[in-house]
């Protein structure tokens, strides 16, 4: 059994401790906004926040997440209001197919929490998510828009 706190809710699930957190989130809990891309912690599609830090959930075991506060894309908006990064994504037409974008948004939200006005270099270092549609320029534009709002 594992005790996870996801988007503020405590959830007990019956899984092996070495189950990847991504599997538990999608298959056991049914929150499918977090995506499976590479499965080897390279692409960032599965990014969630664990105690406020952006983590690639395919590379984290359920046992490592036990007792920690996990936020998925479904829990990013608060009080019926989109997170400022979600709003910027709409305002700047960032997504194309959308597959990578939940992970991208979670990574950017974590970056801006710690570094509200990131330089291009800081963005390059922190946002290493892969987007097959090539939305990198729009992502950067939206990050700067949030930073300068
Ligand atoms: S699916 Fe986790 S980093 Fe690609
Ligand atoms: S928007 Fe299609 S993979 Fe990023």
C-alpha cells in the first residue's frame, strides 16, 4: 500500500512500492493529464510537483513519493482560477498537439515560483522538456510574458 497526497487529497492505493509514480497517478488514481512520453525521465511529459519541486514522475517510485505533497496539472488551478502559467499558455497560443504541454506547464510553474524573472539562460537550464511540435519559441515568449506581467 502507498499513501499519496495528490492535489490536497490523501489517497491510499494498493500498488507495489517500486511502481513508478506516473503509473499510480494515471492508472490507479485516474488523473490522465500527466502524460507518458519516454518513460526514462528524458522528455518531461510526466512532470508533476513533489513538495513544490518539478519532478519527472516516470522516474520516481511510489515509495519515494509516500507522504509527500504531489500536485498534478489537475490541481494547478486554484479557487476556480487558472494558474498564471495556464492563462499565459492560452493568451500566447502555446500548445500545438498539446501532448507535452501539461509537463511543460508544470515545469514552468515550478521555475517561476523559485525564479520569477528568469533569463533565457535560466529558462534553458530549467526547461529541458521535449516538444515534438517545436513550441519552444512560444513557451519562452509566454514565460517572459508571465515574468513581466
Ligand atoms: S515520460 Fe517521464 S520524462 Fe518522459
Ligand atoms: S505541443 Fe505537441 S509535442 Fe509539444
